[in-house]
């Protein structure tokens, strides 16, 4: 029973296997017919047989193959001798197989390409890693090199320090050698000229490094070009200023030339003063630091020249060689003081001294004008005591010139006409007044009064027919050296006069913008003095009156409604006016016949105007008039209201006494040569006497603070 059961079950399994294999084969055939695009390759057929083989065992496979007539031979036949009806199917199956192979090859190629790309990416990544590693190595090498350089630099620095220490340690020997050389040079200089030349040379070399002198040059150098161009931009202001200031400078030159001709017995006359004023003014306008200041002959310089001439006459010495050597030494001292920056010492000359000095200049101009008018009366009284017509006519002309000039200058502040007309009248008025009175004196009916005119030569020639150059070797060598003594006095006079005049020009009240250069002005004056001395021409110095009138002529003014006074709005700072004025002054020697027609009373009137104009702004002279004013009508900041009338009168009285003392000292011709020492007396009074009476607060209230 069991065997039978096993045999039946085995048959059933074989049958099922055969049926299953047949079904699979038929299924593939149907798929091929239904789907022509599907290709069955031999590999697919073999896979079918392999599937059948896997379903049943070998024995069962052979049994099923036998049942269906399919055996190994059948399979071989199927592979080799297939029916022709199956060729299309086989061709399609082969084409599909080829396409599958091609697809497989494409997949393989893509895979290979992908592998190659991945390899390249990996190689690039490896290469970048290698580059980064190389960069890191190079960076490390660079850092090492920099470190080596730093170490080398430290070594060099240490070596330099060591070398510097060695030099410093040996500097004592170098200094000793320099000192020895200096001592030898000084000894040599002393052996040549009384030990003086070596000392002066060393002193000059030391002073050439003056900071003050360099600062003056640096301060004015940027404005040098504009100092000329600004004048061309303001022609309407320059032309009338030139015409008026020409006569303002001509009058002192002619007047002092006439006086100098008398006191020097004709050694120096009008021609020399015209040439000297012109040359000095042109040179100063080119080389000075403050071109608004003018050089001109002054009463103090003339007094010194008079004393020097009298000294030479008593000693029976040749005047011009002594005059030239005194001027040369003065030139040297002035240049030395300027280069050394000594103008800073002028700050110790306080307002007390300035006001007295300016008062002296104002009084001196007025005194010269009054003396000229008084001389007319004396001459008329000596000739015909009963006929004083000429002196009174001359007095009328002088007063007419003075009053008319004052009126036209102040016309700008009046209410008449418009601003342009008032300005033109103010600018051209003074020249018009001078020309009007000169033409009046030329009228036939006016000539019968015989009003005196300027006395000048008819032709251009120096006094006594001398040559231009002075014989510097006409006096012994020791006299040349001794000329340095009076030159020290003249240097003191020039130092005070020049710096005080320029300081007044640079006053904040004048509202100048380009800055001062006191030391450059000193050097310029020193060089000019040397040139004038070699040619025997009169010395020039800072002219306060002409300088201040130059500033006023180049100013634009306005009326202050609060104080009801005229004040300066702006000033045209230029070198052009000074150069043209003094060029015209020098060329006047070619117009001497025309100059002779100017009446002396007209010149006296101009002197009165200049003296009165200089008084404007002098608080010393203003305090004299305030002394008689009612206290309630004075401003609150007036010294009388701040200090009281008594203290103010004491201070003003001291200034009046100093002014009278200076004026009296100047009139004594035998001691006029020592006049510069009186300026030192004024400074001593302010420094040592007045502080015992007034406190510092009092000085501040008086506008005269003590310099630090």
C-alpha cells in the first residue's frame, strides 16, 4: 500500500512537472506572438529549460521529456534544426539580444566613464591637497625667512647702537678739537684786526640761525606776489594815493635838504635828499617785510648828521669819509641785529614810550612849519618893517593848504553826494589843493607878493660837484675803526625809530592782514644804509608820519554809528605805491625847474597837515584834552572814570615832561648826537619809576600793560 501510494504520488509529481514545463513553454511562445518586440534568445530558452530542470529532478526531467517527446536530442535539434517558421522569431530574438548586448556595453562604457571621472575627481582632490600642503610648507619657509630678517635687523640695530655709543664716547675729543680750532681762528682774527674781527665773525655765525628771522621770512613769503598784484587790482585807489603821497614825501625831502645844506655848508643838499629818498624807498619797497612803511629823512637823523659834521669840523677831519664809515658800521650792526631777531626786544618799549615818541614827531613837523612861517616875518621885518604883506599872504597860503586838505580828507564822512563822489574827492583832494595854490602863486597879479618858493639847483649835480663814490681810504685805519662808536649811537636811533614806526603801522587798529616782519625790515634798512653811505647820500629811517599817511591813503573807511567816528574797514597792502612814489621822487632831480615853482608856504601847510594827522589816535594827546572835559560826558572805559582824574593827570603829566625834555634835548645841536640815549631814558622811567606810583591794574586801565 505504501509503495503503491508512493508510486502514484511520484507519477502525479512527474505529470505536474511536465504540465508545468509545457505551460511555461507555451506561455513564452504566446508572449512572442503577442509582443513581437520581445525577443527570445537562446539564453532565454535555455533559462526556460533550466527552470524546468530546477522544478523536477533529473529522472523526472527525462521522464517528462520522454512523455512529451522532448529529450536532449530534441533540445539539440531545437537549437540546430529549428523549423523555418520560427526564423523570424529567432531573428527578432537575435536583434533584441544584440541590442541588449549593445545596451550592456553602453552601460559598461558609462560605468567606465563614471569610474574615470570619479578617479579624476579623486586625483584633483589629491592634487589640491598636495598644493595646500606645499603652500603651508612655503608659508612656513617664508615665516622662517622673515624671522631671520628680523633677527638680522636687530643685530644691525644693536651694532648701530654700539657704533653710536663709540662715537658718543669719543665726542669729547671731537669737541676739544673744535674748541682748539675755534680758539686758533679767534687768535688769528685778533692778530689781524685788534681781536675784533674774529669775535664779530663768530658772533654773526652764531646768530644766523635766528628763529625769529626765519619766521618773518616764512610769514611774508607767500604774500610777496600779491603785494604787487593787489596794487594793480585797485588802480582807482592807488593813483590818487601816489599823487598825494608824492607831495607828502617831496616836502620833507626838500625841506630837510634845504636845512642840511645850511648846517653842512653845502656838503649835502636838496639833490642828495631827493636821490637818497628815492633810492631808499624803491629798495625798501622791494626787500622789506612790511611795504606799508616808508623810509624818509627825519629830524632826528638830520640832528645826528649835524652833530657829526660839527665834530668833523672841530677835529679838521674830512666829513664824507667819516660819514661813510659811520654808515657802513651802522649797516653792519643793523643787519646783525635783524638777523639775530633782536626786534623782539622792542616789546619792552611800551605804549608810554611810543606815545611820547609819536608826540615828538608830530610836534617836530608842526614846529618846522611854524618856524618857516616865522622866518618870513623876520625877513620882512628886517627888510621893511612897515610892509608885512608877504608874511601874511604866506601865512594865509599855509593855513589855506592845511585847512583845505583837512576838509577834503574828511569829506568822505559827510552826507553830500554819493559814496563814489565822496571817495574821489577824498583821494584826489589833497593833490588838487597843492596844485591850486601853486598855480595861484604863478598868476601875474599874485607874483607881486613875492611869496618864496623852494630853493633847488637849476641842474642836476651833487653838492660841491663831488663824485658819487666816497673815498673810503681818505682817513687812517684807526679812524675807520673808531667810527664804530658813533655808529652804535646811530644804530640805537635807527633801531628805536624803525621799530616804533613799523609797529605803529602793524597796529591792530589798522586791520592789516598779511602779518609783520620786523627783523626783515631791520636787515633791509641795514643794507640800504650801507649803500647810501658809500654814495655819500643822506641816511633814511622809518618815517612814522609818511607811513601812517600811506596806510590812511590805502584804507577804505566807514562811519561807526555808535561812536560817530570814522574807522578803517580794510587796507590794500601793496608794494606798488611805495615803489612808484619813490621812483617819482628820484626822477624829480630831472624836473628841478618845475619843483622851484612850488611855494614854501604850501609845503608848510602840508607839514601842518602831516603833524596833525599823526596826532590822530594818540591816546596821550587825547588825554590832554580829556583833562578839561566833564567827567560825565566821557566814556565809561576812559581812564579818568576808571582811575580818577588825579592818577590820570599824573601819568599824562609824566609823558608831557618827557616830551618837553626830548624836544629840548633835540634843540641843543652840540649834544644831539647822543639823542638815542634819551629813548633809553624813557624806557627806564617806564620800567623803574612809574611802577612805584601805579599798579599793574592801573597800567592796564591806561592801555599800557607791562610786557611779560
